[in-house]
């Protein structure tokens, strides 16, 4: 299970956003940030649809299931990265509780509260929860309710990931680092102290 901490993600995510992308967090409205999260969630759910086709033997996919799973991990990671930036703009934590500090402990917390192995609790179930939580975020009347809704979005993304045997923390690190490498940014998650972890 991933050892990526929420603190490390926040520190390096905000640094890359503001320093490398030249994108101050307050340059986007909350609506702009929610649209970004919704876009990534939509891309992830499109992949769930394709994986459902694969599961049920329905033709129409142009990629193998393993490639679809890799793409799903990337889209969920992007959603988490945007959710973290949105919560940073609100000066709120990604963690639902003070004792949950890493993606590994977050996955254990989610698994204990919402058993993803239960009959009927599949990727589509968690996709529906993502949509419901995004709707709650869009309707939130206070920043506190918005932060709670975004934590629910990320929790549902984690449960969707777990239902597909994806380690969400590892996916976030991999996608974050691949994007930084692609654009020549020095910001990395999981880098050794003294390297380009910033």
C-alpha cells in the first residue's frame, strides 16, 4: 500500500501548481476547480464503462483491459490532484480525520467503513457515489460543506480504485511524476531527501 502522505502531496502539489504551472490557487474560482475535478471524474467513469464492457464480453473497446486499468488509475490520480488543490485553496485538509495521514491509512479507513468486496459494491457503485459527492460539492453553501464533499469524492475514488485493485496513492505518485517529467518540472512525489522533491 502506498506510503504517500497527504502532507507530501499538498506541499509538492501546491509548489508545482504555483511555481511551475504559474497558476495561483485563487486565480480560479471554486467553480473552475470543481469543473476540473468533474472532468477527471468523467474521464474515469468513461473508463469504468469500458471496463464493464470488458467484464460482460461486450465489443466496442479499442484497448485491452490492462491498458484501460492503467488509464483509469491515471484519471483517478488527476481527480485527486485537482481535489487536493481545491482543498488547498480552501485551506482544508484532504484527510477526513487527523489520524489518517497517508493514502495507505486512508484506504484502510475506507475499506473498514465501506467494504468494497460486498455484492453489488463494484466500480459502477463507487462511480455513482463520486457523482453524488460532486453534486453535493456543487451545491455546498459553506466552505466546510464543500471540503466535506470533496473528501467524499476522493474517498469514493479510492474505493473505486480498490475495487479494481488499484493503489490510489501509488497512482497519484506515478501520474504526478510522469506529468512533471513530461513538462520538465523538478517537482516529484516520493523522491529521496536532497533530490528534486522540493
